[in-house]
C-alpha cells in the first residue's frame, strides 16, 4: 500500500465520521460523544502520522515549498478548530456551528492534500519510497508516544506541535 492509498483511506474514514457526527442530533448525546471520541483519536493520529512520516520526507525533499508550509499550517488551524469543539459540552447550542467549521476545514485540507500535495510528492518521492512510507504509516501505533517530538516545519506556525498536548 502506498502512502497515497493509506492517506486517502484514512481521509475517507475521517470524512465518514464527520458526516455521521453532523447528522447526529444534539439529543443523541451519547452517540455524539462516542463518535466524537473516535474522531478525536483518529484525526490526531492521522495528523501526527502525516507530519512525522509523510510531511517530514516532503520537507527534506522540498524545504522551500510553500505548499508544504501551508499543509503544516492547515494542521494547526484544524487543531484549533478541534479544540474549540472540545471545550463545548455536547448539548451546547454552539456545538453544531463549531463542529461544522471543523468539518469544512478538514474537507478543504483533504482536497488540498490529495491534489497539490500528492502531485508534488509524486515528483519527489519514488514509487518504492511511497510504498515504504505507506507501510510505515500503517504500522504507527494509534497510541501516541507523548515524549516524542512531533516533526514541525521550521517556517510553519508551529502550533501543530501541540497536537500531542490534546491527547
Ligand atoms: Fe494533512
Ligand atoms: Fe491527511
């Protein structure tokens, strides 16, 4: 499985979870909280795996690429949107609006990643490397190592490094 297959597969799962949550009414609080816990875990794991494995190699191959800096920054923006949902009780009247903002950001980032970022990666990463990266991402444990340092682009806002603080 290549890194593109793996990342796309995780995107489809994340988008399905986001859609399911958006369809879940506020009254179904237990369902909402269970789905949201799964989303939190999988979204953070996905962003960490991308930064530590996929984006790290992209940065090494294209240290000056603005698209790569923007991808790191998109993770920071998503992290903040996630934190804004996390602080609200599940039955709060603002929950749906904050959640919809998060959903939009993730959807836009997925499009960007599977478009511009994949195109750039295919220019700089060989098919053999793409398979190795995909396997590495697949093997990354779901439970993050809190002591490890999350790879961050030196030109990015740096806030995505706080991803692990949310665990
Ligand atoms: Fe990403
Ligand atoms: Fe992604």
